[in-house]
């Protein structure tokens, strides 16, 4: 995990997670989706809308989603346009659910791995979408993987959660497994500087308010 500052480490030396098992391996997808859908959290629908916005930006023929979970927003993907959909997640059960939900409609390429520890060996894509992944996996190896996956002329769309003084942690809901999640929030300006320092250029950004004083920041970075 990271301390709250966005730093890029090409060798991934600060991206190795704690030796304890990753909590996402023990969180049922129903808990995650239930928590994120509650009115007092209100994040699942907003994330879906932001993903749709990213798709509309470039109508990608190939796409990768980092931390894909249960495939929230995949209903927006038009298989006539996007002919290759790569999904990456640490939890194999989440990927099984995606196969059941979308395998008959989309050309899926699913990979189970820890983005904070393992280097990707995947053919680059036109659009890489990374929503709320760096808060959990850090910006060492994970950010290196994200940028390496963007094809020349491609786009990296990133959703970050902004800090909230009124609700600094995970919202308390009936889904107790979510309380085991570890995350750190960083500054979008520092993140932007790190990505632009590696050959990307910010092409647009948006901000969406959430319940409890929280908000999402989404930036679109083109590979120059």
C-alpha cells in the first residue's frame, strides 16, 4: 500500500503488498456490490456511468479493466465496436461471475493476478480503465502495469476517490467484510504529474460528487 503520495517506481520496489492475505480474496462479490449500491454509499452506479463516459471518449476496439470485480458497467460495451475485453482481478471468483454474466455477449480475456506484485504479459489495448484500483494496490507496480498496457495512441482513464473530512474511511454498512479493506487516498495532482512524467498527457477530467461528502475524480491520459 502507499502512504498517500503518488510516486512512480519503475522497478516496482514499493509495490509489494503486506505478507498477509489480500482482503479482497475473502470479500464476497455480493458484499462488495451490496455495499457500493447502498444509498449512503452510492458508488456503483456512478462508477458505471464514468466507465460509459470513458468508452464514449474513444470507442475502443480493445479494452482492459483493472480490478474488474463483477464487471460493473460492462453492459455499456458494444461488442460490434469493442472486440476484445480484458479483465484483471485478484479474486478468481469475481472473474467466474463475469464469465457467467457477460461471456455469451463479449469476447472476454480474463486474468487472475495481483497487479501490485506481478508484471503483466498482455497485449496492449486501446483503452485501459482503472477505477479505484490505485487506492488499494498502490502506484508502484500497479501503475507501471496500467501504463504498459496502453497501446501507442491509446488512452488511460483513471478514477480516484477524493478525501472527505466528514467521512474519511469506509462507510459503515451491514456488509462487515468491506471493513477489512485497506486503502489510501492520494492527491490527483501528484498522480497526474507521475503519469505525465512517463509519456502521457492529460486530455480531460471530470468530478462527481458522492454521498457523505466524498467525490470521484476521473482523468483521461493519452499516450503521446
